[in-house]
């Protein structure tokens, strides 16, 4: 399966709203999702799609999960 990268420019207002949603989702997800994750969730809801494992963000990060592994 190939994956396409989309670049999206947003206003500072929308960026703040996305970041606030990331913090809000931490309670239900256990970690703070990436901005890409939040946008995937929003697009899936808007388009009426179900996200599966193929839509997970697979980039390597130094996020909380990696920090816990150390």
C-alpha cells in the first residue's frame, strides 16, 4: 500500500484549536496524538470513514512511548 503525503497550511487560530484537541484527546487515548493523527480523525469523521491500522502515523518520533522505553 502506498501512502501520499499532503501538506496543509492553516491559520494560527486553527493550529491552536488542533493543539487543544490533542491535549483533550490525551485523556481517552493515553498519549497526546500527533497533529496528523488529529487531522486524520477529523477527516474520517467528516467523510464518514472508519480508520484502520493502515492509517496510523508510522513516523519515528521521540514521543512519550519512546521516552518510556528508555
